[in-house]
C-alpha cells in the first residue's frame, strides 16, 4: 500500500487542532498494531482511513467549506459535503486496492525478489551496471488483460466500483462517487484518459479509447480501441460487456477519479453529465483538475497542447 510520508506528516500536523485527524491516526495505529509484513486486511483498512483523510486535505485546498458527514449506525451516508455558499454537493469516496488481495500482492513480491536475484547474479559476473525487471498487475487478468488492453481495464474497474454504490449514500443530495485508484498505478496520463478517444503517447499514432471516460459514460456494446504493438495489428479490442457507472447509476451527479501519474502528484478528474455541469460547473472546475461530460465536449481542451491551468 503506497502510504506517502509527506501526507502522513500533514495528518500529524492537522491532529494538533483537528479531532478527525487525531481519530484517523488512532484508528490507523490500532489496525497496524499487530501487522508485520505482507498483505493483510487490516493493512487495507488502515490505508482506506489514511486515504480518506488525504482526500479531505486535498479538497480543502479549493477554499470551499468541506464537512465530514458523521457516520450513523445502520445507515449508509456519503463521506463529505462541499459548499460554495450557494450550492452544495456530496462526495462518497471509494478506495480501490489490488484485485485478488494477497494473490496479486504475493506475485508482486515474488517478481521483485526474482529481479533482485538477477541483479546480484549480474554483479557477481563482474558487471558494473546491473538491472532487473519486476512485473505486477494490480487488477489481474493474465492473458485476457494483455489481449484486451483498455477493454479489460474498463470492464474490471466498472465491476469493482458499481457494486460499491449504495442507495443510502446518495440520499442526502446530489452526490459524486469519488474513486481513489492511486494504488493501481494504471493512469500516468489522466488528462488524456478523460477524453472519449485519444492518441497521446500511443505507438504509431494509434487511437485508443479513454479509459476514465468509458468507466463513467460507456454504453453496453460500445467499441473499444486499444494501442497497437506494431503497424498492421488490430486497433479494436472488442465491444464492451458492461455499462458505465453513470449508465448503471443515473442517480449519481458525477464520477470523480483520484489518480497518481508517473511522479507523486495526485490529480482529480470529474466525469459529469452536461445537465449537472450547468449547475455545478463552478464547483467542479475549482475542486478538480480536469472534467468532461457524456458528449465529450471538453475533449478539445483536454487534448490541446496547452497543459496548464484548469482543464
């Protein structure tokens, strides 16, 4: 689980005056008290608590009033309320971990050990520079993931997220589902993946379907494009067997993705229906880094060469 030392220090500082931060630290320490190594459900729960407070801190940077919705026994409620003085939205955060739990975690550890052994062997033979290759797949899939590419990622994440939407979490008002997928390390270019289709960083200029856009807005049977390995290879991955989150749960006001690219910087991408953007556009563009709608109407900006400022 990718805990950030920087964020941990921020939570420590907040605990001096914020009871929520103090409570978060206490609960995390309680879960990790008997943890030693490897995959553990308590580690997963601790990471979820840490991530929820990290999201709270990041949302506060907007300058809007961010309230934590208190938990109620026997009731499902959203996590946050965001107010700009005139309008309010609710946010329900879902923290996604690796598929398969300990299975994928152990595979990643084994791959890392194999890479280290390769490096040591190269050094023993007298090489001045040695390297090893370690592989992991946070969403599993094996051969299907390799052959279907973007389609497999879209369908897998839709299934994981759709089952987590509960009616009670949407009952207080217009609610956005915030999907924290930073631990998956699958989206180094969230801006481009927020468009319906793009050819950013793709081999041979091939076009691929925007993964984040399709997780939110895809319809059953939509054709999905994948990147090609070399000229002449098929560009079509297949047709979707799943509906996007907004199709499955039209009561959602939008879907937000929290991603982490090649560095440590976290980005937020909002997928919001055009009708909701008319009402909450000011909140969305100030709260999140990027946005797009079901009509792909902001793709012109997302795919422009000017990658600065609000998108």
